[in-house]
């Protein structure tokens, strides 16, 4: 992984994991100490009480969270995630408040945290085991945090704990860099801001970067009037930094034997006109006006129409519904009737050299989708549907890849690694293939679109309606959608999101008229003899193949028989062809790709494909290969998410989160630069394709 490669030292965005030392504290307990900074993460005896005193109480969290209105989101930003103790304490408080205040059922908490030296999973497990013993009330949250803890690579890792209305964004990398990537663009319908800061760097004497001018400047940029901050430190550099960047500070009694600590409130935020209100704030006075401010600046709306029920539309509906928005999901035929309705999709990332990973949508999307689909698996068992993600792992033969084995070695092994050839042979059961170079993706798997659809459509706020839309009219107050049907149905909504893939342009000409690519997948039932010789895990080459067992429900979308095994082969790639009839010659194309990559399959996979089944869909692609996500030019209420190419199952979940955040005025899990690359109005989309 990355630290092993000294070459990576020159890249500031390549993660060096924390090295943990254990030392005895003055109460005789062993405590974790950062090898890098030589300081303790927390005091064993009273670390949790200190967290509650400094960060929770002195940001007045209980009071402020209790006052949230339905659907309102409160955003906390933390400098220094460390062991996650602050998050765990905040999470516990949030759950307690939601359990006792029914009006918080739809309110949300967004916890954004930064960490330059994330703690490896094994050390974190060990550290948090201490807190399980000392504070059993944290046990459940520790379990959930560890289950979602991301691999230690740079960039934003979004963890969605939707049952708690809690979103955690872990930005791995230098805090000043990460904060500078948060978008507060005024182009969106409302401007996000941080409500409370937890300043929890190690002591300024040993950790100057977390108390630098660049940090305070970001705090000013990202705060609104009456944003608060709290820190245990009263060092001069902290007081000065806060004061010079718009905060009014106050020393208050510190925790335990500590004489003092600092609280602060923003009175002069960048980009906000504080003059409309009395800014002569007393930190001790209640922060009622904070709520008033939020209600007037953050957009809260009730009803959104999503047009198109493919993977983009389904995931957009899911992200909005989880924020309390009622969604009407429209499609001219049925959910997953188009290119997203394949029997299975292989969730395996396109890799990039590690120093590009923090801005690499495929990796960010893959990791987020992987976490989401594993959460969906738990929901699936509750509603008696098949699992959404079958965790098979996958082996990439590196025939068409952006990375070689040297670059794969920079990744954490649990995410991507190269297997010894013998092990790769055992795993695949291929006999004659040279498997010296390979990319093994242990967390990869097969997505079951039908199961995903079942789960999303059980959300109480999502309603599917079949309607072929032929007219969209935007006024200042609403959007009107008219359909072609015998009743001349008209639907009104606060917003619409167009997720109609290659037909999006027909619904609104401002959406780029993308390249259309026909892709056909093929599948057949192998004989017992063939089965014995087929690769046992999904393989990627310049196509892919995967064995799967058809599940109950699969036949709603495709010609398969529940309980039977299939070999799935993909895919053809025919430009400017929008016909969706299954073609025998494209079964041959997929067979040829397999045999060219793995010659020993020639004698196993039959030449006669006349009994094969298939499905052809139209994929939509932009000239720069990025999807289109965002608000349309000169519109307040029309948004789009489309052009996922063949990567919808990897990209749609994170793009839907970013879109919902932009619509609601929250911080997106993608950098400002990435959001610009995805914008429907980007320069690259100003010239039509020829
Ligand atoms: N909040 C943590 C908790 O609840 O366990 C404790 C944080 S610890 C006191 C400070 C953290 O800041 C360390 O994990 C350290 O690695 C991190 N850190 C130090 N310099 C940083 C920087 N420039 N950017 C981001 N994180 C940094």
C-alpha cells in the first residue's frame, strides 16, 4: 500500500496511515498516542466526558439540534477525526434527541470530518474496544462505524446512516485542502454552511497545520452568521486565528482540571451579508436567530418529480426521499425497462494511479455504491427480496486497464491487490492462462438491479407512476409536467430531475444531446461439464464474464429461470445505434472478446449461440466521458442526472447524493472541481456532437 512506495512521498494527496503507539497516561491507563505528533488522541479516564463538555456542550448542540425544523439539516465540521470519539458522542446525542423528540423524525445531521493520517482499521478496532468497555452506550455506534470505515485512500468517503438521518463525510487528506474543496457556489438554489466546528487538532505546539491561517480562512469561507466553534485550546495562535477570521471568541471553564477552553461565534462570514440582523452576538445568549437564519436561507421543498426510472432515476429518488422529500418517479414504461435492467451488473472500479484517486469519480463512486448496496442487503432480507450485492470479488486480467501491478501495489490490499499467479489460478480455476499480472478486487461483486429496484420502491415517500412526459413548464412557483395519456395527466412539483438517459435532450434541449451507444449483454445456462470449467469468479478483460444464479423476481426483467445458473457475457459496443433488438452477431462479439482474452474458453463456451438470451440497451456518453449532474442553465427548478455510460451502478449513487445536496443546499461529497466537471453547463458540452 501507499506508504510502502517512497515514490508517493512527493504527492501530498497520497495517504500515510497513522502509526499508533500505546503509552500509560497519568491515571495508569494505556492510551493511544500518535507517533507522528507524539500527542494523545484522548485521555482514557475522561476523554468521552471531555468531548461532551468541549465540543457538544460548548457548541450548544442539544439545544440547537432540538430546535431543528422538519427536513432541516445541521452541519458539523471537525478538524481531526482521529479515533472517531467526537463523532460517536455526537451520534449518541443525536439518536437520543430523535428518540425523545418526534418532530426530529425528518431532521438531518451532517457530520463532515477531516483526517490526514487516518488510523488503520485494526488499530481503530483495538482503540474503540476500550470505549466499548468504558462506555457501553457507545457500543452500537462503534459497531456501525467500524462496519462502514472506508479504506485509507485520499478523498471524500460518504457514510450514510439513513435510519439515523445521519450523513458522515470523511475527507482523508490535509484538512485545509479538503475544506477548500467544499463547494458553496451561489449557482445552486441555496448556499450551504457549517453550523458548528469541532477544532480538535493535537496541541498547536505539535500540530501547527491544523491551526494555520489557511484553516481559519476556510472556516470563514464555510461559516454563516452565528456559526459556532469550540476547542479545548486557548493558545494565542488559536485566539488570533479565530478573531482575524470573523469569529468573536470567549474563554470559558475548561474540562476537569483544565482552567479554560475557547468558544467562538461567527459574526463576519464570507459571502454573507450579516448587516440584515443584529450581529452584536453574545455567545451565551441562545442561538435562536441561528434557526431563523437557516430557515430563510436553506431551501426546503416538498415534492420532486423524477423523470426516468433507470438506475439514475431510482437512486435520485432514494437520495431525495431520505431527505424527507416526496418523490413521484415517472417512466414512459416501467422501472428498469431501459439499459439499467440487465440481469446483473458487475460492480468493479476502473482504477487510476493512487495520486489521482481523490478526484477520480469511478473510485469514489465504486466505494460509495459498495457501502450502499451492502446496506441494501440488510434491507433486502427484511422485505424478502434477493440480495442487491452478491460479494463475489472480481479479477481483472489487466488487458484494458489504466494501471499496472506497480500502481495497484499503492492501494490498500483490502481494496485492490495483485494475487500471486497460483492463487489467481486457484480462484478462477483457469488452467492455461498467464495470470502473473492481475488486479484482484476483493470487495467487488454482482449487483442485482431487480432487488435494488424492489428496495427503493418500498420507500414510503417514493411513488412510481407510468407516464410518458411530453411537456415541462417551469414557473416561478413550480414546475408543471404534462404527459401523453388518455386522461391528459398534469403533475405539479417544486422541482424536477430529468434522468431519461439518451432521451433527456428531447425533454429539455438544454441537456446535451449525448452519443448513443448500443450495448448487448448475453447469457446462457451452461451444462454441468461446461460449468466445471468456467471461471469461478467474475473476470474483467475488454469485456466481462460472470456466473450467477437467477433469483426469484429476476424474470420480471429478463428471460431467466429462477434457480438456474447462467454465464453472463458483456458487452457489445455499437455507436450511434438505438435499436434494442437482441442480435445473434452480438452474442458472437461477446464470445469473441472472452476467447481472445482467455483462449482456453474456446472449447468450453459453445460456438452455437442460437439458444442464448440477451438484452440490448442504449448507453449515453458525453465527449469527456463524465456524467451530467446538476441544475440546468437559467432554471431554478429543473435538474438532470444522466450520461452514466455503462457505469450507472457505480456512479449513480454518489452522483444522486451530490445532486440531492445541491438541491437542498447541503455540502456535496464531491469537490467543487468535480461538480464543475459534471455540470450540465460545462464548456465541453457547449458544442454539439457532429
Ligand atoms: N477528534 C479525534 C477523536 O475524536 O478521536 C481526535 C483528534 S486528534 C487530537 C487530532 C487529529 O488531527 C489526529 O488524528 C491527526 O492525525 C489529525 N491531523 C493532524 N494534522 C492534520 C491535518 N493537517 N489535516 C487533517 N488532519 C490532521
